[in-house]
């Protein structure tokens, strides 16, 4: 790998010298830029090949650049004397004066050194789950309106079940727990241990993938899920580093989806890839109609989670990533020709089929879960607060409605773009742009008004449910050139980062 390729994407594009530190190099940290684009793709290539993948050949000197360097992350361009004691990302972790007292996280419980020791895997995983669900102190006796395991990242509740399955997976689990617990307690030593364990797990995954049975090993698949979470807990979510692990899980899933070896963990891997594909508007192999029967079979496997409407939404919406990718392909500024009428009508047919499939799901949601409401008096507080935030009976209900509104937002926006290419014969049969615009504005507003319910003074498990809806609406505002509302979305991510001590990269929206 060349020196230039080993640099981060931002430094390669600007031709700057890159010190290759993670999650942000010195150049990006000093300039407040997003950092990523390190080449990790070779880790997961050739998982279906009869021969082993290429050996990961980083030298010992190069390997150290996979370890985060806190010193390089402690520079704040706004305050050169400030010291950041949390993992850095494209979002700032400093306290913001606009945060209300209600957003201040409760005091963390006192835990013994053994409960934070990565060597004691069961104890640190137990500590992780208490913090992840915020089940401690007064919160332990209260109800957060979230049933554990019902959240989008509910597979993490199963971590105790997977302990001891393989040394590779144990290494990843230890890193995941240490990274999260270290971030919460701002324990630099524990964070460093988490990074060292992550590097070791990365090397062990490479060795595991060279074995003939790697594609069918469930522990390797769970390891990729854990590695993706580690990137997120190190404030590297939505970057190419996390994407590499998600894509690796997709390839492993592709190898076994036609076999009888599928179980619940494969379903979680499928959903992780689906959410990634929707967020990035990428093609998703399992969105292809040829996989539809296999995907349905996978959604029918027994589950520990009983959030049936969530899984039904995922199965119903699975064609969406390929629709979004097709829309972007025909509307790209770099496209050299107008799309054919056949292409446009084919996309329209897919949109209509998806809209039709969503109707019974939404009717079931309305019948089983009360909708949102607001308090009669407007909320006062910081300038970025919405005056009438929506309220729900539970986090799960809020999540389901927000996922529905997100899918409707993206589908109607796709219709808006497609209207530019429809043949005149179709004009009378489709909603006009004038009809779509107020609907789009309403769905985007509903999502933004729901953010507070899932994120303010909530656990990470609850807050993560809003990442996809908030990401979707931020992208929508970006494509509409609505800079003011884009920045509100960036501010919402920043507030979540301040509370959870874990950032989520939104730098490619140019919201900084």
C-alpha cells in the first residue's frame, strides 16, 4: 500500500501530509474536518474464494497508526488551551452553552476496577450493558420507555451469549465494551486498551478469514458486527472504517443466506447492511428481487426480540436502497445522457410497488400504537429547540413512526426527482411537484420534532434509534439546498454527541 493511499481521504484530496492517526489525523483534527477513507477493504475480500485472501502485511510501524492518538485529538481550534478527554470525531465533544439542564446526563455509577477490566470479559460486558441501557441509579428504578433488545442495535443485548465462542470474537467483545465504558467514564487508559484490543481483533479477523470455513462461521459474523460497533463507539460512525466492517458482514451473509445455517444474528447483519445502504443511498445486494424469497425466509427465523413491526418494516422497505441508487444515477450531474423512458417507468413501477406494500404495515402500526402528540404549551429553551416536540408512548413507538416518516420522505423525494424525467403521458397519473413539496416538508418536520423524545437524557440504546431518520432528513435538506435546516440537523447530532460522549460523523454534509 502506497504512502498516499495509506493517508486519509481528506489529506489525499488536499495533498497534505497525513500523520494517519485515528479516528482523525492531526491535519483534520486541527481544521475540524471529517477524517476517514483509510483502505481497509482488503480485510474482507475473497471470503467466497477457494483460496485465502491476501495476507494483511502492515509493518509493526504502520500498525500503530490504526491506534487512536488522543494527543492529536485534544486540539480545539476555537480554544487552543482546551483538552478533550473523549474520542474525537467530526463532531465536537465540548459542552455547549445551548444545552439545557435537562440534557445533562445523570452521574455514572461507581464501579470497581474489576468491573472495568477488559480481562474480565463478563464483568465488563455487564458494565457495558448497564451503561448502554442507562440502567443505574434512579434510572434503574424508572422506565425509559424502551424494552431492552427492542432497539435498532438490540443484538448487543446478546453479547453475554456469545462470550467464549472463539478467541477472535472475545477479543472484539472486550474491545467493544472497553471502548464504550472508557468513553463514558472518560478513562483514557481504558480507551487505549480498547484500541489495542481492536487492533488485535482486526488481525485475528484477517487470519480467521483465511480459513476454509470462515464464511459459515457465526462467530466471525458476530465479530464484524462488534467491530462495526467499536468504530461507532470510538466516534467513527458513518465513516469508511465502519463501512468496511458492514460490507464484510454483507459478504459473509451472502455466503450463507441460501443455507440452513441462518439464525437471528444473520437477521441483525442484514438489517445493519440495510440501514447503511439507505443512509448512503447505495445499492444493496439483498434488495435485488432475486433475493426476495431468501430475505423473507431470514425474517421468519425465531427471534429473541419481539418488536415484530420493526422487522416487518425492514423486510417491506428492503427495495428502497436500490431505488434511491437508481434515482441518484439518473439525476447525477455527471450523467452524460437523459435516462430512457423505459428506465424512468421501471423506477416508477418499483416506487409504486413499495408504496403499495407499505400501506398494510402502516395501518397495522396505527392500529397497534397510538400516534404522536404535543403538550399544549410551547417549549422554551435554547434557540435550536423546537417549540412543540412530539411525544410518544414509548421509544419503540417513536422509532417506528420515524422510520415510516423517513421512508415516506425518501420515496416522495424520489418521485419529485422522477417528475423531471416522466414522459408527458404520465403527468396526469402522478402527483405533481407542487403537491409533493408540502408533504415532504411535513415528513421532515415530524422527524425533527421527534428527535428530542428519543435522545434528550436517554440511553445510547434509545438515542441510536434516531441516527437513520436524522441522517435521512439531513441528506434531504442538503439536496434541497436548505442550509439552515441542514445545520439544525448537525446541531442535533452534536447534542447527542455531547450527551452520549460518542460522535457520529456527518462531515460529508458540509455542515460544520
